[in-house]
């Protein structure tokens, strides 16, 4: 049923730390690997070795450059997948009832046995989080690895989404936003976790931790913590007129001749 | 947005078909027997043909039957239900006029109202989308309804009212272009709000996530062809209403000029509908630094 639940018992989601992400695409790869062989139809590739390869991915990494006037530019790697919005427009537009938001944990899913592949939900999502699989003709999206997180056949440390499990930098965190003491709630509170495009009114669950401001060694009055250690040992300007040490002695000795 | 032929044909033809059904429902023209058959045949061919064209857009049409289930929340589902109910009600009305020489007036009025409601639901599929600011306004529904009523009047041969409506339609279409051009800016979405990085400075895309286009870009970041939009607007703006009105008024009425008027109107309709999709900017384009 494509009516949204009034509230959900849990609000499972991700915190993505833009300060830490190095843009290695490991989460993208592990996401594709896990999800192509588990929940629903495989994530197909079309023309994989041809001139214009195209494939279905549930998570993609953009890389942005942010530049403030007078400062050096800063690179920000930006992973993007479904944000499991509380007021998910993708769910309410669905005519078939294939798209739904779970009352128990807030995960937004597609029931592929009902999806007719009209693509309207992908149009309704502001974030580009839904992709119509070109071979299966059904809508694919992040499931928050619903088939891992409750899976008792997996060792306990693997019962988190594949992207979080694999991130070598520790830039991704999984937890329950409904619990104010959870890891994700605390990170969001401490670091000012932000919503993407809040003006769309989707109330995304996932939060992004903003990159910490970078020290700008290029600008004026900017402190470079390494600078004192890299100072020249001999300051030529003050020593030029009266060189000390051996040179000073030589200088004086030669002058006397 | 990608101007897929299936959705252009769907919205254009079914709009015309339900527009014609509206006029037939209120008894203009009041025809019986074979001429009623002709009129209803055209209306059903357009409405059903349009609906069938829309299924060409589906990735998995075998599940299309489920599309009638979510009318409580989904405009697309409401559109499906409304069009089937309308076609059924009008079928009974049509049988009366074709075979029984009877006009079930109440049924006709209900069918006419349902026809307009169906066109309204079609418009809401687009107008509801906050992600496409150009569509996300009341005028979108006004435009779809005016197209249906004006085009329907033309097909129904209600020349004197059609002339007025076609001119109104032309004005509405220009108003939609005017308002639409400002919508994205008014909605206030930028690459900075999309990424949340605005407080750190000016944002630009350094590297896209993939080297060749993906589904999102093909479907929603359609930027080709916008360069022709000015020319197409002129073509659409003139042939939608002005040319048909001139043909209907300036020339003595004859079947050829009437057919030409319809042909011009449809040319304008298709051009305008192509622009409706091609010019619509989806906010996801912001993540790709494109609109
Ligand atoms: S991110 Fe997009 S697909 Fe995911 S819940 Fe929000 S609107 Fe729906
Ligand atoms: S593509 Fe599938 S899930 Fe999306 S709106 Fe259409 S039927 Fe629903």
C-alpha cells in the first residue's frame, strides 16, 4: 500500500561523513556485488564492454569542488543512495502499490512482483536514488541491505549494510535515528548532520556530516602548523651582513690581510 | 525530462479523446445513429489509443493491472481508474445514441464531468511533482483542461465556441511558458542546497560518478533540443490556435479547411507537448551540474 505510515517504530538509516570519504567507490562495488545476487532482480549492465556502458547502481559517488573566494578549492567526495525519506514522494506516487515504506523500521522498498516499471517514482525522487533496471524493467533502489541486517545466518559483524561494512575509511555509519542515543543520532548531533535539499520537504532519514573546514595555507593570516618546523635553519637575511661561525672567522681573517 | 514518444502521444491523444467525449456528453453535437457512431468512434480511438500508447512506456507491463489499486494515494492510479470508469459510462451513453435513438441526458452529464476529471488526473501526474518545478503549478492542470476542451470542441465541430476556446488556449499556453521559465529559480533549488555544501563556498561538479550516461541522466537530465525551444514555441503557438481560427473563419466552411484546422491544431499540440517534456528540468540534474 503506497500510503505512508504515520510513524515508524525505528528509523534505520545511514550517516555519511563527507569529511572522511576518500571517493574510492568501494561501497559502490560492494553494494552492487551484494545486491545483484540477493534481493530481487540482478543489477544488470548493458553494453558493459562497449562504447557506452550503462548499468544499474543503488549507490553512486559524485565528486565536487567547493571554492570560497580567496581560498584554495576543496574536493568533496559525495556518496549518494536512497535516504529512506520519512515523507517519501516516491512511495505515494506509485500506482501499483509496489513501493512502500515499512512501518517497523522505516525502510523504503520496492516489491518487484507488483512493479510495472512506469518510472514515476524515479521522477518523484529528488535525489536520483531510484533506477529502472534496463533488463528486468523493474525499479531498483537501496534496500538498506534488509537481507543482511536481520540475517541470522551471517556473523554478527556482517549484519550491517554492505556499503558500511566495506568502507575502508569508516565514512559510513548505520543505525536507528529514532533512538537519540544511537551512534547515528549522536554523530548527527555532534557534527551537525545535514539533510539534502531540505526545501523539497521529503524529510530524509540519512544525514550527511559536513566536511570540516580545511586549513588554507594559501590565504592571508592562515596558520600552517608545519611551517615552524620547515623554517630555514640559517636565516640568510639577518646573517648576510655579518656572517657568524667559520664563515664569520674567515670573513674577518680575510679582511685583515 | 526525456520527451518519450509514448508519453507525448498518451497525453495528447487521450486529452483530445476525453475532450471530445466531454462535448458529446453534454449533447454538442446531438447526433444519433451512424453519425453518432462516427463521433464516438473517433473519441474512443483517441482516448484508448492514447492510453495504450502509455503502456509502451512501461518496463514491466505484465503488472499493469495493479495500477488500478492505489487510487487513494497515487494520481497515476486515479488516472487509470477514472479513464476506465469514464469510458464505461460513456459507452452506455453512446449505445443509447447510436442504437436506441435515445439520449440518456444524466448519464451524458456524468460522463462529461468524468471526462474532465480524467484529464485533470492526467495533469496531476505531472503537476504533483515537486522535483520538476516547471510542472509543479496549478497552471499545468488549467493547461491540460483547456487543451482538452478546446481540442474537443474543434473535433466536435462546435466551430463558434471552438474559435474562442482555441484563442484562450493560445493565451494559456503562453502564460504557462512564461510562468514555467521562472519556476526553477523560484523553487530555490541549487547545487548548493542539493549537496548541502553551500556554506563552504561555491560548488561545482569535479567528477561525475560514471563516465557514460545512466538511466537517471537519460530519463531526467535531457538537455538536447532545448536550443530549438524558441522556434518550436513559435510553431506551436501559431498552429495551436491562430492558424485553425483563421482557417475556420476566413475561409468559407468546407471539410478540407476543417480537416486542415484539426491538422494544424494537432501539430501545435504535439510540438507543445514535446516542449512540455523536453524543457522540464528535474532537480536531480543539480547533482550532475546540469539542467
Ligand atoms: S531518497 Fe528518493 S527513493 Fe529514497 S525514500 Fe527519498 S524520495 Fe524515495
Ligand atoms: S516504477 Fe514500479 S515502484 Fe515505481 S512507481 Fe512505477 S510501479 Fe511503482
